[in-house]
C-alpha cells in the first residue's frame, strides 16, 4: 500500500469512528473515546521525552491523565491540578528522584496540560447547546484543512514553510489548508444556522492558523528527539500525530463559542 492509500484508509476509519461517537453514541461512550485518545497520546508524549533523558514517574503521570478527562466532565479539573502538582512534589521528595525534579515535574505538567487537558475540552464542547455540531465542525475543519494542505502542498508546493522544523511543509500547502478550512467554515452555516457568517469567517481563518501551528509544534518536538512519527499507525504515524493539530484548536474553538457566541452548557 502506498503512503497515500494508507493515509486515506485509516483516515476513513477514524472519520467513521468520530461520526458515530459524536452523533450516535451515548455521552459516556464519547467521554471514553476522548479518554482513550488522551491516554494513548500522553503515553506517546512520555515516550518522546524519555528519548531526551527525562525520567517521569509513569504510574503517577498516567493516573493523573486518567483523572483529567473525568474531572473535566465534572468541571473540577482545577482541583486535580492543584492536588496533583502537590502530590508530584511530595513524591519527588524521595532522594533517588531529587536530581530529576526540574525536568520531570516540568515535562509531566506540560504534557498533562498540552495533551490531556487541552484535548479534554472536547467533552466541554460536546456538552454545549448544539455541542455535537461544534465538535463535528472543529474536527472537520482541522482534518479537512490538513488534507487540503497535504494535497496542495504535494502538487504545487515549492516554497518551504519551516524547513528547519518540517521539511515537507510548504507555503503553498499552508494556503491550501487555509482555503479549505475557510470554505468549509462558511458552508457550516447550513447546520450552524444561528451563527452569523462573520463569526464563521473569523473562525475559519483562525482555526486554520492555529491548527497549522499545532502541527508544527509537534513536528518541532519530534525533530528535537529525532523521530519521524509518535506511533505506528500506517500512513498516520501515532495517535499524538492525529491529535497534534487539534490540541490548540479545540480549546480555542470552545472558548470562542462560549465567550463570543454565548453558547452555554446543556448539562
């Protein structure tokens, strides 16, 4: 199978899973799927930082990663962050862990926030009025933008976007991703009927920019540790590779919808 065929095959499977989970599955199934992505993605993140020689207490890290989506569901994740960081420091009072405290605590905390908590905002988004549509909107724009950037960049890309970070990304591909995202955002007015088109225009541009930044952030981290993919999913890399362009985008869309559009939780 060529890389393109693998990418399309496994992308189709993830799209089908996403649609079923967002629109047809019970709420607890949606939470479990988000939880699964958070745990696998965070585990891949821990594997990346281990390549830099940072030793993390895995049992504690994964336990906190399990709890964050659950407490996000209850709106109580700030309590977990305070108690979790307190527990981490108490654990690192052990003499054999003293030499690792700066690197371990910093990287563990960063990973929990960046990978687990940011992605857990899908639960908050899903609970909004018309939340399923907003989850669909966000994933559609981000992943279609990824596809648009890939195909335009493959065919027309000549000018490197950030060669020192990701040699295959081009400025032409970035414009292709932006155009794809913007068009789909405006067309989303057909199912987001009460949203002014101006907001969809702004969101279309900002989602594309933030998603591409998120993609570059993970590319930067992988380049730092000398790996191409975070996992072994054919054509897609790892779960963290699937999540990368969503990690910054999901919380951004959630807070935009809440603060600028006034959507409230339905629960």
